[in-house]
C-alpha cells in the first residue's frame, strides 16, 4: 500500500515562492551592481523625480485594494470582490503611467538611458520592475474576467468545501503584494543613492 505525504504548502504556492526568490536574487544583484559601479567613479548624482513618490503611494493603495478584494471573496461578497480587483488593476495602470512620467522627467533633467551609468541603472532596474508589474496586471485581469463569469449555483455550493477555491486569487495577491514591496525597496534604494 502506497503512503501519501501531504505538504503544508500547496505545490503552486511553493513554485510561486521559488519564483519570487529568484526575482529577489536578480534585484539584489542589480542593486549590488549599482553600488559597485557607483564607487568606480564618473557617477552623476541627481534628485529622483517626485512623481516616483506618487507611484509608491499608488502601489500601496493597490495592495490595500487587493486585501479588500480577498476579504470580500472569502466572505462571499462578489460585488465588493470584483470592485477590489478592478481597483487594484486601475491602480496598477496608474502606477505604470506614473513610471513613464518619471522617466520623462528624468530625461528632461538630462538623465538618459544611454547616458551616464547612474541613469542607465535606474531605467534598467525600474524597467524590469515595471515588466514584472505588467505581468501581475495581466494575471489580475484574468482573475477579474473569471470573477465575472457566472457559475452554476449548485456547483458553487459544492465548491465551498474545496480548500483550493481561492488558490488562484491568493497566488495573484501574493505576487501583487510582492511587486509592491519590491517597488518600495527600489524607491528607497534610488532615493538614498541618487542624491
């Protein structure tokens, strides 16, 4: 007779955490390279545009909307769940627009992607972060569309005993909070290393 061992963590959650670990290592490497290159000389210091502060506030608000969405889903409040998801997605788009505005402001003060390494690093690191955030928005859009699809009431009653019924939402939420915390780290890093 075969023995079965049950892990305390779902395999998909474990895979997500492994992926997040690799993203952490990538950004740790990039910010370390930033510091090492800064010490090499010919580094241009500049003040980070204020719009990046606003984007940080927006990403925090988006995480709060995600928390609202998860709580509403677990309480069975579909309309509040959808509203929270929609708010999270909209704040994600606002964050994206603010990032582009911040890059425009950097260009206006002479900090360009192809100029001094100080600017190149900022564009590269914040651009890679934005790519990860856009991936999160795509996943949230899929979750939102699925939340709009009406289910068969009988099937929905049967699913209430399924412990994995919120798994997709929880995975999306974990990833979204992660990219939010990652941006806060990057913002603080840039803020204290550009002036």
